[in-house]
């Protein structure tokens, strides 16, 4: 039995209400948790662990932090696309040579992009920090439409399962409408369905940062 958008939206509204009833002042995010039945999803086998980026219908808040590696036209296009931090090729070895700096860089940014000619340097000097975090940049030519890339990354989340048959992923923010959050949540459910795992789901729930988990009924 599949999930309905109106049922999801109702759960989001309930999560919003219960997440703010304690008088919490700060703007909370909305997270989705998908829990699978243990007997049906054996995460001891790496091939059964989901680890993939998906693009949601609506952008999240706050915006994802993006860093670019490159020079010349690529760097100019990156700044024009709204990327605040652009690192030149000559600075890559300097950062990579300092363990604390490369770790701090990997932690600070959500996504990385690079010009094609910068990729060998990124792999050599920053691969150890970016690779294990699933943050190795995708290479682009100087003429690439980086504004479209940035827009996509503002709607991108990573679904990742580790040692338990469950995953958590951000799907919204208090500034978004219940329907926008529900649309994003439905995209996550559709991803699970496309992987052929929907019938192995024990339950799906949605919650705010400080609120209780609200189970979404099928």
C-alpha cells in the first residue's frame, strides 16, 4: 500500500504543531526517518545499504554551502552562480598539506564542484578528507551552467544507511509550507519505492528538530 500526499501533509502539520507547542523560539528543520524491517533488509551486507544523493522538488533552508575549485572562466562563473568560496588550483596543495585545514574544509561545506583541470589536484591532496564523506567534487567544464548546478544542490540530500536498517534525511524547514515539505517527503518515499524496498518499510515518520516523531499512515 502506497502513501498519499494528503496523509503525508497532515503528518507534517501535526509535526509542526507539536514541535512548537513547548514555545521553542528558533526555526526548526523537518527530518524524515524511514525504518525498514530488520529481517528483510540485512545491512551487514554493503550492497543492502542505501547511499545515494537525490534531488527534491523544493529547495531546503538554510541553503547548502558549496565550494568550488578552479581558476579563470570557471571561477568567474562560479562566483556569478552565487558560490562564495572559490579555491584556486595553486591553493589546493597548501590546504591539502595541512591535516586540520583539509578536515575543516570537508566539514564546512555540503557540496564541492571543480573545473576539469583542478580534479587531479583535488584527488591527490584532498581525496582523503572528501572521499570518505562522500563529498568528492563533480568536474565541470568552464562553460557549464553553474547556476543550474547550484540550484540543484540546494535541493539535493544524501540518503545513507549505516549499521541499522534505517536512514534519516532533512526534508524541510519551518519557513516552508506543509505542502512543500510533504512534496519533498514524497520524493524520498518514491526513491525507496524505485529501489524496490517500499514493501519492506516498517514505518516512515516526520519530526521537527525538537519535536516528537509523527508516524505517517498509509
